[in-house]
C-alpha cells in the first residue's frame, strides 16, 4: 500500500512515534513525550535494560523483533498502532537504504534523499552542484601528492580509515575494499546540525519553508584524539598502532559568530538543490565540515537525518535556545509532526 494511503487510514489523534532503540532514540522518545505523543521502542531480541535508568526517555511500549530486517514483515502490526518511524543513523545503517525504501511504514522525512546520501558519488555531485567547497578527490592512489584520508564505503564511524602522505604510505595498507581517497583537510572540525521545515513560514525563510540551526558538535574519535600522547608516528608504528577515527562520543561546540552567515548559506544551498533533485531534505541534517586557518569551510560529508551529534543537546543548545528554550532535535521532529497534523499537511513531511 502507498504510504499516503496508510497515513490516511491512521487515527491522527493516536499517532505513535517509533524508532529503533539505539543512536538518538532516548532523545527522540524524550522529545516526543514532551510534545504529548505515545512512543514505541523497537528492540532486537529483548527489552534493553538501560532504558529503565532513564524514565523520562523510556518509550511507552517496547516492540521486540528478531533482527532489523524483521521490521519489514511486521509493518502491518505497527500500522495498527498508527506508527510514524523516525529514521536515525543506526536505523539506516542496520536496515540498509534499500530496505528502508521498501518499508511500508510512514517515515519522517523524504526517503527520496536516501540514494543521494548513501552513494558517495551522488552525494558529491549534490554538494558540489550546491556550490559547496569539498576536499579534492584522487581517482588513483598513484596521484597522491598531499596528505589524504582513505575512506571505505561501507565503513561507518570512520573504522579502518587511514591517512597517507604519498603512494608508498598508501601501499603500506593497500586496502582491498572499495575506497575513496580524499585530500586531508587541516583545520578544526564542526558538525553543524540543521533542521529544514517545508511547512514553517517564519524565521530563516527559503524558497519554500524555513531553515533552523539547532546545534553544533564535534565528535570524539578513537584513537586519533589521544594517540599523540604516545609519541610520533614512527614511534607508534614501532608499537604497531595505526591512527583510527572511530566515533565514541560527541561534545558541544560553537562557531565564531562571523562564520554563521556562511554556514547558513551552505545549508540553504544544499536544501534548495535537494528540492530540485529529489523533493527536499526534510527534517534534520548535518553538514560535516572543517574550517581552515583561512576561515574557509570544507564540507567532507552530509548526513540526511538526525545524527548522534545532537545528543548533547537534549535540553537545548546555544543555538536552539535562541529559537525556543530546551528544544532538542528529537523534540523539534515531534513539533514538526504536530504542526503538520494541525495543518493537515502530514503527507508533506512523511514518506
Ligand atoms: P566521515 O566518515 O566522512 O564522517 O569521516 C570520519 C572522520 O574522519 C571525520 O569525523 C573526521 O575526523 C575525519 N575526516 C573525514 N574526512 C576528512 C578530510 N577530508 N580531512 C580531514 N579529516 C577528515
């Protein structure tokens, strides 16, 4: 059944906000409950015990499945509960973009963005055509003539990524998986968390709807963040330690205020381009950037959904507090669903 029809069959006064119990789920449930929604946590094999430690973020109901793919089979059962799914980073990673496209459940955001996000080539095409400055890419390791970051397609969270300064250093690892070679940008990292609403008509307006900056974070990455304490690269090599970029947590940061107009301009262009390419990047998204010592942004990636970097801001951020106090991204999503329901425009934010 088409998502529109499923949505039409729903009792709109009994909408249940659901997601997989992981990633940003505490924040999503907390925000949804604050906005008066029922919540449902989808968990694998058993009820996760640690939720009982956080009563304000505990979903009203747990729904246990055997593995992530089973969610496709239980869609009918969840439809009966008027479920709207909030897809977070782990949701997409575990279920897979293709399966998410097939899921017969009303899902917050625009699923047509997924192919533009998961395919690195298409993502680059999108961001470059939106006028963003991105790190240079090398089509062959033999072309490496500056420090580069070698990234793997499947690898999430930076696992296995490595830095090489020339071809010989590349050969020391010589990966067998599919990789992308990207210029290593020196500077300071900022992960800028935006929210695009196609139905809100106040604030920072776009050709349709409006754009909000909800927070900025930086990732803690093991072991690169601390490994310097053990000595030089040569010493580390002797110890058999290679730098790695595995995300272990997130911290709150703010940008120099003079960089904010540029950050908004980049996000605005990304949204406008997405409206053209696939109907819009609806809801939360994150621009992953490095700011150089010339105060220029380089964008190395975009995430087209709620990212774990929004977790430090369950009770608001220095930016979201200037929109509304204690506004987390999870709560912002719930507010968007509430507004769309009131305006009879749910179909515009659900796919
Ligand atoms: P990604 O999977 O693209 O989010 O990258 C994982 C991590 O690698 C980032 O959080 C950064 O710390 C680092 N990184 C990725 N691309 C670059 C780049 N082009 N220059 C410098 N650091 C990068």
